[in-house]
């Protein structure tokens, strides 16, 4: 199961999440059929317990996928924009102002903008 691995690529994560949703749907159908026709207490308790566990797994997966996306964030190379940033660095602008500029122009969060700035600064030195 994907829950026991630290790194999960997006294709495996999507398969894992799809399987969880499929199991969730099947268990709900079994639970409904049991309540309408069979009325077996042991089946109701079992399916309800597994449903609770599946809900916990489903609530946990989006956070893990989001963390993986942040780790694997790749910003596209834009040579003209990088030249503008290099010009700002050479003109003595503060790093904070340049990072704000990158965030505004590229519509990035703080961490990706800082990583982008660091990459440009390292390549210009």
C-alpha cells in the first residue's frame, strides 16, 4: 500500500487514491444492500469500520500529494525574465525586493520564488 512509502510519484498516488475511492464506493453499496435486505450486524460493523479507515486514508492523501508537488516544483526557464532579474541583482537591489518582484510577475509563493531567485543568483555568479 502507498501509505507505507515516503515517496510516491503522482501516477502511483492517483492509482492509490482511485483504489481508495473504488473501495469506498463498493463498501457503501454493500452497506446499503445489507441494511435493505440482509440486516446482518457483523457485516454492518465490518463495513462501517473499514469505511472509517478509508475516510481517514482519503483525508490523509491530498496532504501527502501536495507535499510531493512542493518538493518536485520545477519552474520553467524564461530567459528574458531571468535577464531582468540579473539586471536587478547587478544594480544592487535588495534580495527581498527582487523576490517580491518574482512573486508578483510569476505568480509564485514565497518558497518557489526564493528557490527561483537562488537559482538565478547562483547562475550569475
